[in-house]
């Protein structure tokens, strides 16, 4: 496993953190849309307090490390790699606490099959090795969601839920699949949900213990963390080359094992 300094250097070099690919104007557009009540950016969550644009920007600077200056409106934006590492370690502690129980029930899901699946697969394998039962509710459930013309369905790869579109896993922010999965569990919530995008938001909204990964243009999950609906959110670019996530995943898996 890389040292903290080495991991920080790797995160910046691969742009998982540091100067990330998401442009500043995209981040601010999403912050503004969420402040104006656009449910798409809430990722399945509802919020107890009103969040203004300035409030969201301040929170994202604190929790993800975006540039705090509201006058910075175009060009480069950032994720603080130390915040990424701190959140990884906090996530590891939370996962280890759940795995310390007898036969915990854990649910994995990702809306980023071309990126974050590379993180979920080794983590899921560790959970099984440590005695967890991975849940697979809703497999094959088909629905016509917003923003796409043909039905999509829930499909699992090594017990990680994703959306399938004619045989290919697809990117999604949608929260409807997780809502259906939890409905199928009939109130018997998982001991932990490990997810991203709307999968994580819907789980946190339902009261399931949830840890999540989120990019700096997905403020909804960070608001959910601030209001206590999501336990940990790891800020990172969620769609770099899958192999770039290997050192990050190694730290997460190692820290989980160390805490058990």
C-alpha cells in the first residue's frame, strides 16, 4: 500500500483529486440547480433545511475542496486530495464496524460502471471474505426512467447492482432502482449500503446506513452527509481510467482489514 504522501501524489497525478477534469462552470451550474430545487441533482434525497447557492458552495469547499471563492466562475476547479484520503479512512472505519457484526447484510450499487466499479469489486470481495452477505434485490426489474427512451433493468455483476441497457452497463444518476430494491426488501434495510449517485441518495433517504463516493459536481450527496442521511462521502473524480483507482482501493481494503 502506498503511504499517505504517495497516495496524495497519485491522486493528483491521475486527477482523481487536485486539478480535476470537471470544469468550474459545470460545478457551479449544478450547485445553482440544486439550490433552485432541481430534483435531478438531489440524487434521491430530500433536505430538512433550505440550501442557498452560497451555502452549497461553502459546503463543497469544506467537504470536497472546490475553490471557495464565489468570484471564481470559469476554468479549473479542484478536489482536495487530503479530504479524499480522510474520507477514505472514515469509510474504512464504518465498513469495518459493520463487518465486525455476525453475518452483516451489505448492498453494493454503482452508477459508474466504467469507473467506480473498479473500486466496488475488490471491496465487495473483502466483505464476502469477512462474512458479509451481499444482497441482490430487484434483479431483472425493468423500468422506463427519465432521460432515456427505452426500458432499463437492474443487473448484478458479482453482486454489485448496476443498470443494464440491452446488455451493456450504463451510467446513471437515477434513484428509482434503489428505491425499488429497498421496497422489495420490505422494510428490512441492509446493515450498510456502499454506493454512489442516486443509488446512494435513495438509500440514505430511506434510512439505510450508507457510505458513498461522489464527484465535485454531485453536491446532493454532500448535503445528505451534512444533514446526517449519509454517513461518509468520499470526494473524487468518479470517471477516470479504472486502473487509476487501484492505490485508492488498496488503501480502503487495507484500512478495513486493519480495523477489524
